[in-house]
């Protein structure tokens, strides 16, 4: 019997509903949705490897979601979608063996998806693979870190307009700062030393930057919350959430409708049970930031501030690429592809409130889905 290690949802056959690509400890499988939430096995058996992670993205910019599978003990595999949910194996082997996880993102700002791959073997450093826009990847020849790597989380942690990488390791975690061209430099701060698998990122303290939520499975069990000062320096281990469970992965979302990110945390052992952690920030969010769609390179995007009650507040916008604006509505054109965190600051008399929104800027007709489910 196959054991599923990860699944990822996306419209694989182009019929406007969510299908599932399931990574297994044997052949991987594709489950197609009939639009009513009923799934059928497509009959494809993709690979024979011990797979850890699957990512979906349109790597060759043909309008359909392809799949990257990170394997343990064998080479990683890129599966190309013909647009109908039928996959063929690319001859590329993006990583030789013992990869644990990976993340898609536009690391060099050239409007295609690149790869940051974490490797579990202590002898194998993490790798960066750069896409030429047609789905052909080149090893950047960077070897990042020496600790067994678990989960990479991409985000603009130092707010300079490019994607950095936080890597949850078996030992000390690492933050790799992007120079803007997909070359990475290790942040000097010594980060969390307990073993955490599934790091996740969101703005937990509503100050306009990305923080780290880190479930811990060994060492000091619990959940660590690392608060960012906006430059990529973290006040680590703040608000440790204590539990006896060996925690594994986290999915983030606003579970109680107060505009703040909460977390659903899974445990390694079924006897531990899973947990829900609610963000107890003092006040509920009273402002929200939205933007128009699509968010294409070189196309004006309209940002809108909404307050829950009428007030004389003034609104300031930081678009995350070094540009700014003001007003209830503001228009901005991004000149670089990437994932940007736009920050809205509302000021009323002596009080201020901050809201953030993520803006994924791509070329027209390109699509990728970050890995968020395990």
C-alpha cells in the first residue's frame, strides 16, 4: 500500500476546478476533480521513488501547471503537463539525491519560476536552480549551508524587493538573503537551534514585515514565533507556545475573522493530535488592503484601502519595491517580476494601524503556486 507524503492542489486539466497531484513513497498519482468535489484516479503512475515534496508551477510558460517532485535516495524529477493533466518526464534531474523539500519562486526577477532545493544529507548543501523561461533549469552552483535542510520558505524578509529564503534545519536554522540576482548571502544572525520541519511565514504582529512560525518536533517541543524587525533580523523564540507534541507542519489563515493570521499545526505522531493556535494580537484589524487584478509586469495596479468605520485617517502605501503612494486608492506599476509585500499604514490622530497584502507580479499568462500544503 502506498503512503502519501504530500499532496498539492491545482487545475491540472484546464477545466477550472482543483485537482490533486499526490506524492507517495512509491509511484505518484494524479486525481482529477469532476467539478463537484469527486476525484477519480487518472491512471497515471509517475515515478517509483520515495517522494517527499511536490510543487506545482507553470515552468515552461505554456499556461498549464507542471510538477516538480523532490525525492529521497534518488534524483528529483520534473514532470511536464500537456494541458490536459497528462504528464511526461523531463530529462532534467534537478538534484541528485536526498532532497527533502523545495520552493518555487522568481529568484532573479526575470519573470519565470526558479527553484530553491533543500537537501537532507549533511554532505549535500542546498541548491538554487535557475529557469531560462522555457522550463530548462541550470544549477547556479551555489552550495548553501551544511546542515540537513528540511523546509525552505521564500519571502522578502529584508524588504528590498526580492525573495529571500528561510531554511528550517535539523540544527540551526538559516536565513539566506537574496542580492537581487539569485545569489544568496547568509544572514549573520544565529537562528533557532531546535529541530523544526515546516516553517511558515506571515505578518503576525501587524508591523508590515514577514515573521516566521516554526513548529518544533525535537529539542524544546512547541511552536517558536520569530518576529522580524523589517530588515531580516528576528527576535527569536518570542512567545514560545508550549506543548508536549512533536509538531510537524503548519497551515496559516485567518480562522476567526479578525484579520490576523492563525495556524493549524500537525503533529508527527497521531497520539499527539493536531492543534489550532489563535493569534491574540490585542485588537482586531480595522483596515484592509486590496489590489486590482491581474498583477502583470508593466500594467497599472490599483490599491484600495478600506476602513471598518468612517474616520479621518490618512493612508500611506509602501509597495515593497522601494516605491510609495498615498490616499484611499493608489496606482502603481511594477517594473520587476516577483512577490512583493505591500504595506498600508493608516494614521488617525496619534494612532496608527498597519495592513499588508502580497502582490505576485508575473508576465501575462504565467502562473505558479507556492507550496503551502503538506
